[in-house]
């Protein structure tokens, strides 16, 4: 299944503001707290985690369809 416009926007947001990207994907929970911590400790780990969360839950949603 190809990426939609909203998927691309979420990826861009995840690169610019990693915690916001995780919040849009998962809401306020453990994933968001982990991402905030990673972003504070180093911006790159926060980006990697945000893209991982986006990819993981996107694939999980698509496999359920």
C-alpha cells in the first residue's frame, strides 16, 4: 500500500519535532515520554524513535485491514 499524504506529513513532523510526531501517532503515553527523553538526550535518537514508532504502528494498522 503506498504512502498517503497524511503519512508524508506525519513523517516530516516526526523529523522536525519528534515528540509531536509520536503524539500524533500514539497519543499521550509511554511512547511519548520515551521520545521526549530521547530527544532531550540527543535530537537524532528522538528522530529515529519517532520514525520507528510511525513505521511500526503504520504496518500494524495495515496488517489489520
